[in-house]
C-alpha cells in the first residue's frame, strides 16, 4: 500500500532579494529532504518554476481540505 503524504503549505513572511515571492501568500512546499536538512524549502514561486528558499522566509500553515483543494486546483 502506498503512503500518500498530505501536501504541506507555508506562508511567506519575508522575501529579501526574492522578487518571485509575494509576502503574505501561501505556497505549497514540495518534498525535498536534502534541502530541508540544509534549512531550505522547495516551492513553486511566481515565475512558475520550483526553487529553494530559506526556511526562515516562511511559516508553516495547516489548511482545511477545502482550502488545500482550492490552492492545488488553481495552480495546476
């Protein structure tokens, strides 16, 4: 049986030198164990590409299933 991991989301609270991040916007965190060990999060930014950003730029948030579905559907 496959283990389906719940999507993770984070709120951008800092964006110094990152023109492709919007403050107070919720982003989906993409799985990247190596990046996490280094203190970074991987996510798709406003450019449409996935990049690594400092973990300190974000606050982890828990969203309802309905909110998760809405975010995931809008970025597909």
